[in-house]
C-alpha cells in the first residue's frame, strides 16, 4: 500500500487485493472513497485529469479466480480481471467464442491489451468498445458480487448511457462473464468501430450472431447489436423478431431496411448501420454454413 499524487488529486492509498472478499471488505471500510482498478488504462487517465472521485484505489487485477478462463456447466467462463491479451492467447476462446478474438485483436496497442481487463472495458461503457459489442452479441451475462452475494445479469442491462454503467465500482465487483460456447449452425461477425483490419474505421459498430435451423435454410436465432461513439451497445430486438424464422435470402433482403429504420430512431447514422449489417450478416452466414450440422452437409 502506498500514497501518491496524480494530477490535481492526492491518492491516499493504493491497495492490491488478493481475494474478492478482501477487495469488498476494503471498499466497505472506505465507503465511497475507494474505487476498483483493473488495468488502469481508463481510470488512471481520468484521475490524472482530475475527474475521478476515488481517494483510494483497490487493484483487483491479481485476484487469482478473476484471471481464469474455463469451461464450466456448459458455459465459457471468463474472469473479470482477464486481460485483452489473455483473450487473444487462450485456445478456449479461439474455439468457443471466435467473435471475441475478432473484437480484441484490433483494440488499442499490444501494451494496452496487456493491461486492460474485460471488467474494466465493460464498466467504462464506451459505445465503440468492440469487446462490449461482441459480448452483448454473444448474449453474455456478468456476475456482479457485493457483500450480500453474487448475481448474474444480462450484459446489456449494465449499460446506462455512454460512459456510465450500473456497476458501482465503489461497492461491487464484476467478477466474471459467462456465455454459451459456439454451437453447430452458428455464425458471428463484427463490423465497424474504431479500426477494422488496418482500415480507418467509422463511428458505428455492429455485431451479428445467427443460428441456422436443421435445414440450413431458415434463421432459427438472430442477435444484432448496434452501437456508436455516442451511444451504448443495444440489441435490435424488433429487427431480430422480424427476421427470425425467415429464409436467409428473405432476411438478407429485409435486413438493411429494418436496420436503417431502427438506427434512425436511435440517432445512429442509418446508412452506415445498414451497410455494416449487410456485411456482418453475409460473413456470419458463411461461417454458419461451414459449421452446419453434419446431416446438412456443406452448403
Ligand atoms: C491509448 C488508449 C487506447 C484505447 N483504445 C481502446 C480501444 O481501441 N477500444 C476500447 O474499447 N477502449 C480503448 N481504450 C479504453 C480502455 O483501455 C478500455 O476501456 C479498457 O478495457 C479498460 O480496462 P481497464 O482494466 O484498464 O479498466 P480500468 O481503467 O482499470 O477501469 C475502468 C473502470 O472500470 C472499473 N472497474 C475495473 N475493474 C472492475 C471490476 N472488476 N469490477 C467493477 N468495476 C471495475 C473501474 O473502477 C473504472 O471505473 C483505450 C485507452 C487508451 C488509454
């Protein structure tokens, strides 16, 4: 534990927690004065600009169970302190949730990915976070732990508005994320955002996960997540409902019009959203066809 000055604010203490219980006890003992720290890539610059409220920081990036990635009870379980680099290197993620790799490989620099954590990214609630959009598209849930226990919440429910999440990082910890592993007949793709494969990116980000039925002709499931620099990641429930059950060619035909309409209501550039949706849908469809059930054969 040490004290130091960052910008205009004097931090009284930097505490490295070794367990979830220890971190919660520290937050409780310094009610409202202490805040969690993951990799610090978002919070420390904020504090340096004099924007933070915390006088004490609780580093949770070394809590062992929060740094693990595993398969448990039909879920891929990812600890809140797992770094973006860990995600890139973990074989389980490559096999079970390739959309996360697609999300993270273009985020920041290698040194940023080495520090930044999954929980820190979610709690920062940035509209153009590729990781958050990918996790919402994969229907991930977050485990929020406080002194009264732990509960799982759908990830999209954590976002309030750009820069604000429902997780109170002065009192509770985002301890883990869980999602269902990649299944047969499923495809997923992410388009847009800050950077897309070496190109300068736009201001809109869109994720699609689709599931084909046993015939491989109809959409059995569809998730679409849309976000922009000014918003939070949001599921396009109306579009999903309208297209589920349709043939893939009907869905391809209808998708741009429906996405344009909803994007307009959300004040997100409609044309950009529609063309990202088309690109993501085509890629996800191709992936799903390659992974179709053996009885379907390859299409
Ligand atoms: C140069 C640079 C480039 C960047 N590029 C990108 C980019 O390309 N894409 C992108 O999305 N972001 C980018 N960011 C933003 C930032 O790095 C990410 O949002 C990052 O994932 C934050 O993670 P962290 O662990 O560093 O969070 P921290 O800074 O440690 O914390 C962020 C917030 O989360 C809270 N918190 C941390 N851990 C927990 C926990 N376990 N439970 C509850 N609350 C917690 C903190 O209290 C704080 O409010 C960039 C930042 C920098 C400085």
